[in-house]
């Protein structure tokens, strides 16, 4: 379950000033036609306040949305950290924190954020009324060494609630043999009953370590667990934290998005990229309805000739298996078709325009 959070996060007192800025003061970015934005932070407006660097910009959406799911590519040397804040436009009442991030463990979501325009569900900003844009603000704080975070990109997947149907990608209508993703079961690790997300990320990193012959990409489950743990949420399933961690491995990048349909999954797998999907475990197993706290992550690694998806399921002792295509569709729909896309920088990605970065931005 996604849980609501409240609070301004550190240095929240600077935000009223930023909310008062007009678009004439800020760069304005636009999403692509699928309401996905890939924002290069070096192009943001930049301000400094008592040693904190403040980056801010506005984003205009291709169509109205209710959910904003962020992710980012960054490194935080010397104990530095940063906070990502989103303000829905045009009726921004305040800035909402989508988390404080640092590689050294100083990371957290912020509890119980409920305002007049939106609320935060751990890693989702959900607006009360359809929004047409966002103000993105990053508060970057140096560590003990005086070094600031190195923030490359912020990425935003904007969808309605429920997601507005988009023009589907054409189905490949062909077999996609299972990718050779190493199999790891979460139950073999201490506290493994809640480690589906770091176990999925660990399997994907192990795959890329093998594919690129770069052993340093690999990270076993306890290492990923340590690198993504969200103390305010009390677990390891924060979407943005998982892809941000993966992108700190040598030569890797990653992001969170909400795909259109199953054919998008086929498209990414056809490019040799395994996809971690956020699902209802009960629905995935064919049960008639969701159960309490049944959120789960599984890795789609291929498709059988009849379209049946092939998985690495970290929740099973026999990790490689299949589930029914319609059950995946229902189970995955419970998260709005949320996925982690993780791959090496420069790896071939779909040339088609979709809810993801353009190939040149990968």
C-alpha cells in the first residue's frame, strides 16, 4: 500500500518565495506527448541560500494529470543530500516533498503531506483536481566535505487517476525468449518477506553485470536493501529510491514510469531490457480482488509464443515461472502500470515515443 506523508522537509521556509516566482523568472519545460518529462537540472534556474543551492523550473504537461511520479539521476559525494519538491500548477498552495536523497543513508520520505491542492503517497504526488503542470524545486545541501550533490536529471511520469488510456504500442506478436536474468529469492535473506523491490533490482543489476562484463555493477540483496531503505516508510519499496540507487552503479541509469499497456513491456524486453513491474500479488496469482498490503515487485524477462509473460518472481523459491497474461494486466494495473527501467547508459532503447526518455537522453 502507498502511505500518505506530511511535513515540509528541511529548508521548507524558502518555498513560499519560490512559489511566488512567475514563469518569466523560470525556464519552462514541456512533457512529451505521453506526459513524460526528462529534465536536465543544469538548465534549471539556480539560487543560493545560506549554503544551500536551490534549483527550480516549471513543467507544462501535454494533457491534465492527477498523479506525478518522479525519479532522478544523481550522486551525493561527501555526505551531501538533496530534496525534491513538486508544486502542482496552476493552483500551487505549497511545495510537497517527494523525498530527501543521499547515497550514505541520509534519505527519507516525508510523513503525512496533505494540502488543499494535493497529497503525497510516499513516492506519488496526487492532486485534488487535474493539474496542467508542476513547479520542480531541488534543495541541494553540501556534506561535511563541502561538496554539493551532482544532480543530472529529474524525470516525471504524469498520469490521470485512473490512467487515461493512451494509444497502445503495436504488439510484437512474437515469442521473446527469456533474458538470462540471474535468479534470486527474497526469502533466502534476513527479513526477506518485505524485500521484493531490492531483490528485483539486485537481479537486474546482476544481469547487466554479466551482459557488460562489469562485475562492479552487481549488488547482492542486502547491499541494495541498505541503499534504498526509507526509514519514514519503514521499508525498501520507495520507487524513486530504487531506481536512484541503481543509477549509482558504474555506467548505469534508471527511471520510474507508467507504461501504456502490455505491448510496451514487450517492446522493452525486445531490446534486451528486463523490466521490474509493480503489481498486486493477489491479482497476479489469479485471485478475484486485491488483499491488504499485497504490493509486490516482479521482473518481466520474456514472453512465450502465445504472449504469456515469463517472470523472475523474487517471492517464490522457484524464481523463474509464468503467470497468466490477463492476471498480469489486472495486477499491474493496480499500480497504474508502474515499472522500473534500469539499463547501462548508451544501451539501445526503443526509438518509439512513449512514456520514457528519448533515446538521445538515455
